[in-house]
C-alpha cells in the first residue's frame, strides 16, 4: 500500500508494510534533535503528539527509536531524505526548509498514529510554489487566511499571494491613506459586508506564515482593477468624480489617472507602506487587464510604477501583461492567459532579467468550474476538474518560455462566486494538492494521486473543511 503523501515525494520505498505506533518519547526526541538546527521543523515535529491516540507515557512499551537528524549538503535546495526503519529515524535535509518539508511529509505519514516503515528522498522542482487568495472580491479574515496557510504549508507550498485590492474592495490598511479602508472596504461582490486587514493583522499573518515556511506576497493591483481606490480618493481617477461601491463582476473598466500628480503621490504612499510592512523580498503590483488604456500609456505607467517599487527596496511581481515594459532586474511575471501579449514573452525571457510563475487559467485557476453543472465558479477559461489541475507541465503550458525561466507555479483562487469560507475551500479542495503536485514536480501517476487524495478527503472532512467530491476520485 503506497503512503498517502501529497505532493507525492520523488522517491518512496515502502519496506515491508510494517507499522509501529507513534510514541511520545520518539516525537520528543525528533523535535529536540531538529530544534537545535531547524527550529521551525522542530516546532512542527512537536505537534505530532496530537496524532497519538493516548499520550499517557505509562502505555509506551517500546524502546525508544534512535533519532538522527542533520544537514546533507549534497541534497538540492529544500530537499530531504527520511528513513523510518528498524527502530531508527533518520532525517537529513539540504537546509532548514528541507527539514521543515520532511516534517510535513512525516505529519501525513503518521496521521493515524502509526509509523510506517518507509524511505523517502525528495526535493521540489520549482522554488516558488504558491497559492493566491482574492480577498478583494470576497473578504476572508485572518482566521480563514490562517487555515489557508495551514493547507498551503501541508502541501509544501511556500508562498501565499494575497490579492488585496480590486474594483470591489480595498483590504489592507495603508499608512497615511486612511480613507482606503474607511470608505472602500465595506462591501463584497454581490453586497456582503467586506472587511480589511489592519497592519497588525498583516504582521501577525506574516508571523504565522513564517512559522510554517510560507512567505506572504501582497498584491496591490494597479493601474486597473482600481475602482475601490477611486472611491476613497476620487482625485486619482480619470474624471475626478465621486464613485459608489462596485458589487458586480466585470473586469477591465477602471484605471487610475496616469499622469495626475495626485495619482503618483497615492502610488508612492501605498507602495511605501506595503513595502515597509512586507517581510518578503517580493511585492506584487498587478498590471492585469487595464483595458481602458492604450498599450503605450500602459507601458509608460508600468515602467514608472516599477521604479516606485524599486525605490522602496522591493523586487516585483506583475501579471504577464507587464511584459511590454522594461522591467527591473529579477522581476517575476505571472503567466495566466494565452490571450494576453504572449508574443512578448519569449523576447522578455531572453532579453531581460525576468522569470515566470506559471498560473495558466486552464489548469491552475481554482475559480473555474469543475464541471458544467458546478454551481460555484466561472468558466471563461475552461472547466478544470482535478485531473486537469494535476496533469500538466509548466514548460508545455507557457508559450515560448524556456524551462530555465520558469521559477514557480501558483494556484489562484479568484472570488467572484465565493460567499463564504466553505465556498472558498470547495473551490480550493481537491485542486490545491493537484497544482501543488505540479509545483513540487511529483512523478505523474494519477491513480496513485487519486488514492492518496481520497485519504486526504477523509482528513478534510474530519477537520470540517468543505471540499468538492470530484467524480474521478473514490472518496471514502
Ligand atoms: C481574470 S487573472 C482576472 C481577474 C478575475 C479572473 C476571474 C487576472 C490577472 N485577472 O481579475 O478575477 O480573471 O477568473
């Protein structure tokens, strides 16, 4: 019986199917061994006691396992080996991240309180493995975001991209710009009550994520998708007129006044505040679907916008449309759509110091319907059932972009049809582990994936997480 670890590790050898009970003494020994050199892995390992049916030390009959952990410099970045065998646990990792992912794998292996005999060696294919939540169209608060971080980390994703601003709402407090959250955060798509993250919330979420080896990349979407900002500060809009909250789902109709100094002082304040409060190297400044602008105006705007990001010390991510601009070194472009300015991509990859994140909507968009009769989701790109989210290769999906320019894979949850956290998880699960398997570079084996996924479905249900019962999977 193969072990139900997702993403599937690169190499898994199950020895003879033997299992032994998980014991407190062994969890303690592992946590202690890891804590000295990989503290976050040690803290996660300590939580394995929660998987032990009884924690009474009196019922621990067996001799302790010998626990050995340490760095193995020969392993690729974030790689690890794990051997649970013969009364001995060995965990070696390339770095602290590798140790942490080893413990996430272990957490799944011992989920039911039994330790299988197994040897694993593993490392990720892509350095940037992410999930995006659109909390602008429908606001999800810190508790929901933490649950999403838990899921991301469990599936060995290291990036949470928060889409914080759009036409429907502004969701992050900004220093010196109080009206954004006062006037432009009180509604959701369809009319809900919205909400926003205070800077204290944002700091706390980054702490929470960091403990789980996840980096938050905040997105402020400019110059389009900016109706909410224009409610707060009408002087940054092309006509300066007051605006009402937007509850609909159209895209592409809003853009800032590109040359007004009010717009640039707004952009400066926003980017300064976001950069100051973001721990990670990268912030995302949008750039998608500015459909009211000429390509030339858009290009000039994006180049100036990028310089504001650089001025505040950040590296930048943009949606793929920004490929028409001259971009700062180490910019990442997020590919989402075959239809948008793909002709530039190969040249950008060749001529600029730019890399790509693969989020093809037909595979990695968690907001697309699963099937024609799904009630949740959109269908402009494709129907994306779990096999579609699982069975793809980033190099084949991104037109003309050489493999070495692709550094990441990200699953995106847009929230036009989301009205609750249950709706969000119903779109996320089971497709998140499918896209995570692509990001990790797991060997392609859909039947094995399907068998493991069924087990994960049981776990989600026990945690009260709503999920979609894709027909391809024999759910318990
Ligand atoms: C396109 S993907 C958008 C979003 C929508 C999404 C819906 C992208 C960069 N822009 O504004 O929410 O489609 O699938």
